[in-house]
């Protein structure tokens, strides 16, 4: 994501930001009401993390859009969270990000740590191939629980 793409999403308001998170599977797109089984409607909700909430058209019970997501209980809007993601990804300093996003440095440090932790977790879960299968060497996988990353040699 470049600055123009980022600008278009944030410039589109809560709806565009939420859509971005939903398209990337970070926030759910909807839910069915537990008591009555009907599909819940997405309605605006000022002051919530996502700017929206889910409401059952029958029994009117309500649920947070961000329920069961990483952002459940966050005090930041998704737009600010996306801004933190963007500035983290482009390696902006904590001081600059604090100024750009308008949150405390402690908040920036905390979210930067979350993003690092998520990337580390993802890398540990994802099998990675070393070398070209059938070319340089057999397809070796790391993080599959079967062994270690092969030691570096003068050839690698
Ligand atoms: Zn209901």
C-alpha cells in the first residue's frame, strides 16, 4: 500500500476503512443473531472502533462489528489503527507517527509491538522454502517442527 492508496481509504471515511479491514479478513462482515438466527444488519454507531455495529432486525439485539477480532476492545478507530499499520510498515519513527496519527507515544510503541508480534507469529506458522525445489537443493521447509534451518555454508 502506497500513500495514495492509504489516503483514498482513510479519505473514504469509516465505511471505506471498515471495508478494507473486512476485505482482508481482519473484521467480520456480518453475523447471525444467536437467539433468532436472522442475519444482522450493519448500522452506524458513533464512537465505536469501527464506526458501525450489528443489529438484529427481529429482536433488535446488538453486537460489536469487531467482536472476536484483534481489534475487539481497542480504543482506537480503525482509521487510526490503519494509519499506525501504514507508518509501521514504512518504518516511520515513533515520534513522527505520534505526531501524524495524534496518539500517545505509548500507544504507538504498543501497536508497533503488536505488528511485530503478528509478523513473527505468521513467519513461524508459515512453511518457507529455501532454494529452488529440484534445482539448487531439495525443497526444505523451516518451522515445520521437524528440524532446524540448515546451517549456512560457504555455498549459501
Ligand atoms: Zn435476533
